[in-house]
C-alpha cells in the first residue's frame, strides 16, 4: 500500500491531522495498534483552549462539541480556607476553555474519518519505521497475523510518549529527550455524584493539591496530590473523601460525596523531544511532548502541532516547496516550551512541596495572593491559561 502521509496513532492528534489532510486534498493512511472499541472507550477528561475549538469548527468536527461542550469562563481557586473565582474570560477579552470529554472527541473524529472513506486501520501495531532519511520511508505493521508494508512520502508520529515513532526518532541520535519528573503524583477517581460546581475547583492546600471537575452532569472527576509511587489501593474510599473535604471544602460550599470508581495513580512529568522532526518523520502530540496535567494543555498543544503540520503538507502539495515542513519543529517548539514553562509554574505553585518549611509555605501563599488580585501576574496567568493564539487551519 502507498500513500502520501502515513499517520501512526489514532488518538486525537492523529485523527485531527487526517481530517485536515483529507480536506486539503493530501491522501493519508492512519494505523492504530488498538481496537476501535478500546480507542473509543478510553475515558479521559478533555479541556480545549479556544483555538482548539476554533480548529474543530473550521474543519467540520465540532457538531456534538457545540451541543454538549461545557464552556468554562474561569475556575475557582481555593486556599487559606477561602474560595476565589478567577475570571479568565474577563481578563482575556472573552476567551474561554471548553470541557468536552476526550473519548467523545475521538468518537467524533473516527466517525468523520470513516465517513470520508480515508483509510483508518485498527488492530494494526507498527513494528518498524524504515528509510526515514530517504524519499520513500516505509512503515512495517502487523494486521490479521500478517506483516504489511506502507510506503509513504512522510511519516507523522502521533502514537504517544511510549510509541514507536518517538523511539525511532530518538534512535537516530539526531534528537534529545528533555525531561523533568515531580516528587508527587495524582490519585484520580470518578464519583457517582453531581459536580459541586459548574467550573473547575482547584485547591492549593498545605496537605497537597486537589482538583474537582465534572465528567457529566451526574459524574464528578476528582484528583488528589499523593506521594510519587503511591499504590491506588493504599487509599480507601473514606480516606479519599476525608482528604478531598479537607483540601477543597470551604464554609457553606460542601462537596457531593458518592461511590468512587476508576481509581488510578499517575506520575506528573514534563518531556520534550527536540527537534520534533528528523528526515521524513515528524512527531506531534504526546509523541513529541508531555505536559504536566495541572494546566490541562496536552490536548490543545497536540492540536496546535497538527495544524502546523497540515499547513506544511498542504503547502508542499500546492507548490512543491518543503519550506514550511522544514520549519515545522522550530515553529512548534517555541510554543511547546512556553506551554511547558506555564504548566511547570502552575504545578509548582499549586502543589505542596514535600518537606517545605514555614518560610517556603509563606512564599507560596504570597504568590497565590498575587494571583487572585488585580496584578500583572494575574493577567499573565489568565493569558496563558486561556491559551496562546492559534492559527485556524485552511479548510
């Protein structure tokens, strides 16, 4: 089989790239290691910046999002026993974020891809990427128990931080992986109970960070800062609710307790592959970078990557020039590092540093006070939280 762009991975980044390429007249094939049921059934929250929403609308992929998405014009920051509403929209001229579960977005993009008729192959794990320095790289993959070969002009690696594409690029020796781990993790749970608020609740408590969000009108999603390496079973349900109440609750603003499920612990880390391209292989999304989840930037940053990539492929198809593709990594990395900087700053501000003394805790409290006041720090925070400007793709 031959195509122009071989896309490895049918997550949000790979599927949006396929959608943009199809509308630009650039043929592609998407290869996904997992089954369609597993891809569509992976429950994940999704916060989209305004630029990401504009991108989905521009390419005809926002039908259900515009109906079911929940607009977040701000969030509530709780510390020192008080609640402070942070008005993101009011500080940024009307920009806001939208909550739309990532698995629902994936279902939308898969349905559009299949309706377009562009090849989307599930249960097709990629075994190797070859010839990345030549004109016709090859993707070797397995499907139905047999090895297959996909010849293409370019490979787009959208298969995540542990995928084949990142490993292949790093194996060339032409790129470096920058990384930063944190000495704490998040314990995430779903509660069968209505959310206690329409917007995100973020708590910066001396006992640790906590987050309360909604997955649906009847289902809440909650996170607690826990020590790195914590096992999910070490936290019984009563202890989780006790800690959530201690960190999040304020007077006359109780949480809505309910049975817990989907318990998991995941580490916090930031990673960047630099450069994001070598030869005919270009990385996007988690394959290129992982952002600490505190700022909820991963999905929107992935979309920014693929908009830039699709623009480069369309320009090459029209003019024969690779100028935009040649600048792809430099263009993306400027934004990637700005987002990493913001996510790191937000993470270290809201989380309790293990072993922090009274002096360090008071410095943190001072930073939080500046954030909720009419300060330049608050204005800069709002601009970054709402999201850096994003070009809407040609369609």
